[in-house]
């Protein structure tokens, strides 16, 4: 830490007076083009040029995002100007004295072996690489990057504004991000123009070299009286050496330009990412090693290079595979240790106290119904059930947890609500459930059973007998449909237990955006979440959909100031939902089939009503209550035999009390009051409960 602080403070001290240094440096570069330089000083500046180019290349490979070197466009201009100034100085020395320092002489004699033809060819190759390959590609990438960056600016600005409005970032963070976006656009726009410097530098290098060769040849032959071959040898070698000294740093700078333009933002330097991404797959390296070993066996190719490379690549792939396996095992061990430590924490016991609202346990024989790889579609059916319940009942069903239970029979299943088994059934895979819906013309053989959802008599027949059953008039259902139907009916039956205060709060929060007036009027000044929850539960308990919450809340806002009795408030809400309730009981013939009550029964029930703090109930003699339930059941069954799904119609004063009397013995029997029949609905009596009370 102390070393980092010392280095940062040193950089800050060096940068404190950098303005004057940079200005003087640029002025000296211009002066270099006018005043002659001694060869020793030129050698020093050429070494500085090579070092600067190497430093820039290393910097572009170590940064993680282009803006960390945002000064690069200006640096590119200064470096190009510096290199051209060195070209002018070296040209002056070559043409005047035939000597331009040790570095140029070394490049002319040692690097190309004293052969000016070879040197000129090498120089041309370097220029072609820089001009055609690197510079041309970097120029195109810079142009596209600048265009895309400018096009993306509005979207990035809107994203920052959205995060700021949502409170995800502070004002300072938003200003910093906007400044980064502006800097990024300026950077790529500058790079689009600065890439032309590299292109111009390559062209200038070719022109300067040709001028030096022609000028040196003219001076050597015309002024100094040298022989044609001697003049060509001396001045061409010096010129080629000067060109190589200039083009190698230029090539490094051009490469750095291409790297920084094509560099995307990341968390690591280019070297780290290149290593991680290029040598991360042991299988690919193993195949590459095998291909190299195969090349070693081809006649005519050198054996040793391909053999060494293939062996090294294969060995590296093997070592990489072992290391990856060991890393995976170590990570797995760390995860297991962390999980073990997590289970030891005292507060972790709370996880065992949480129960799933709805849970489906299946035997191992029914697992293929859930596994999509084996063609099971039960998960998709459950999703459709949740969507269907949302449309029908206005209730968002919590996710259904499906798990296997080895304690169940292979084809058995159990449905739990809040951890308690509420329904069970058994399926036979590779069989179909056949039910007689009244159109059977010829009985078929099968395993007798009962349809689990409604308890109807049915048969299990093998898949091979499906067509026979359909021809015989049976309703044929596959096992997933049987289970889905049973689950749907259970959800309908226990829908009121799935509405909690949290669900009510989420519903009210969603309504507040469009219907804030009614929500704010009702909650929390008039009613609490718990009281609204009880009203919703009362409605769902009798199969009344809560998909119209606005009407429900408006009705509660009208009557809640008068009474806090949630049962009575539910009756007011039911009257407000008269059209919805009427529509749900309309027969295919266009009317509501109703079963009326004898006036004496209504009087008897009205006199037996008692209101307590625990709710409203009917205090009838058990014998009379049983007799009344029997008569109502007979009338309902008689109407059902005639093809009517009838409802009990009574006065509003006794509807709730009558429902309390029948909800255990006849839970599916709907009871509505006169006020719950819409004005535009038609009711037709299909039966009447006529029982004379004795005494």
C-alpha cells in the first residue's frame, strides 16, 4: 500500500508541471525540422522514438477500456510529428555528410546485411503491412465505432435518466456517467480523424525514402564525384536504414492504434483475456495437438517442429484438463462447506417453518409426466391452470411445487394446501381413463376406478384400447389431463385459503396506479388489509370471482363506514356483483334455473338466525336442520336429473345464514338472493323446497 501511495504521489508531482514540458517538446519538434542536429543527439532521439512507440503499444495492451488512454489521439499526432521531424533531420545529415549516426548505420548494415536491395524490399514490406493491413483496418473500425457511439448516445442518456428517477444512482453518479458518455463519443470521433495520421505517415515514409535515394544518388554522383555503384550503395543503405528506423516505431504505433480502437471494455488486460479465452478449452487444444502430430507423419514435411509443437500442445491440454478438474472439485468442496456452515446457523431453522401454498407430490412412476425430456407436459399444464384461474377467479395462484415422494405408490399423487394433504388420487401410466357421459352404446372391459376430481365411476383401459373406448361412446382422458383437472378443482375449492394479506397488498398496489382514488379512500382509514382479505375470502369460498376488484372496493367504500361486519359487507358486495353472479349461473337456454323455498322455511330460518362475535349462523334443532338439508338436497338432485345446474333462491335476509347451514353438508350448492339477480337476467323456477315444519 505504501509503495502504491509513493508511486501515485510521484506521478502527481511529475504531472504538476507537464503543461510547460509538453509545449516545449512540441516547439522543439518543430525546431528539429529547421536546425541541424549532431549525429549523437539524433541517435538519442531515435532511441527515444523507439522507446515511446514500445511504451504506447504496451499501454494499449494493459488498459481495460479505451477511455483510460483518452489522450491517445493527441499522442498519436505528436508521435507522428516527432517521427517526421526525425526523418527531416536524418535526411539532412545523410545528404550533407553521408552519415546520420550509429543507429541508422546499424540498421543499414547489420539488420539487412549490408544489402540495400534486401533492405529496400524489407522496408516496402513493412510499409505495405502498416498501410494496407493495419492502418486501413483501423481507419474503418474507427469510422464505424464513432458512428455507432454517436447513435447510441440518446439511449444511454435515457438509461441514465431512468436509473436516476428510480433512485438507483445518485446525482453525482449520473453526472459522472453522462461525462463518460461524452468523453467516449469525443474519443471515437477523434480517433476517426487521428487514424488518418497513421495513414499519412506511411505515405510520407515512402515518399521521403524515394526522395532520399534520388537525392543521395544525385549528390554522390554529381557533387562528390562518386562512382555510380558506390553512391548507390552508400546513400541507399543509409536511406533504407533511416526508413527502417522510422517505420518500426510507426508500425508499433499503428498496431497500438488498431488495438485501442478494437478494444472493448472488460475487467482484465488484453494479455489476461487473450490467455483465458484462447487457452481455456482443453478439448480444442487436444485436437490441435493431434492435428500437429498428424502433420509430422506427412512425407516431405519436417518432423521435428511439428512433433515438438504437437507434443507440447497435447501435454499442455492434459495439464489444463487436470487443473480444471481440480478447480471444479475445489469449488464444489467450497460450495458444500458453505452449505454445511449455512445449515449450522441458528436462523436457518426458519426455512423449515415455511410451507408451500400448493404442493403436488407424485410417486416415482409419475415422474415421466413432469420430465420434459421424456415427453411430459405437466409443468406446462400447471402454468395453464394458473393462467386459467387468473382469468376465471381473478386470483394469482402461487407457484405449484412438484416433488417426488418415495413413500407414495408408484402411480399415486397427493395435493397439499399449506402442507396438509387435501386430495389424493392414483393414475395408471400408459392407460386412459374412460368415463360414461351418457352416450355409451356398448360396455368395454377395464379396471374399475373413480374419477378423482368428481368421484364419477370410470375405467382404466390400456393405450391399445383407446380407440375401442371412443367408438363405444366413452369420454377418454389421458393421465396428465386427469391430474390437471383434479388440481384445478382443488384450487377452486381452496381458493379462499390462497388469498393472504400480502396478495391483497400487491393487488391494491397494482390498482393504485389507475384507481388511486378508491384505494386511498378505503385503505387504511376505513378498512384494514385484513378486513378486505376476509371479504375476498368470503367471495372465493362461494366461487364468486374477484376479477372485478374495482367494483368490490367501491362497494366496500360505500358501506364500510356504516358497518365493520365483514360478512355483511360481503353481502353488499355480492349485490354489487349481481350481473357477474347472474351470468355465472345462466343456463344454455338463457335463464337462471332456481329452486325456491317455501315461505314457511324462510320464516323458520329467519327466526333461528343468531349474530355473534364469531359470525352469523342458524340455531335450528339438529333434527329440523337435518330434515331441511335432506329436502334441499332432494330438490337439487331432481333439478340436476332434468339437466339444470340450479341455485337456491332466497331472500337477502337469510342468504348468509342459509349458506352457513349448508356449507358443510352441501358445499357445492350455490345459494343466491333476490338482490343478486341482475335486472336484465331472467330466472325460472325448476323446483321448490316444500317441507312443513311441525310444531
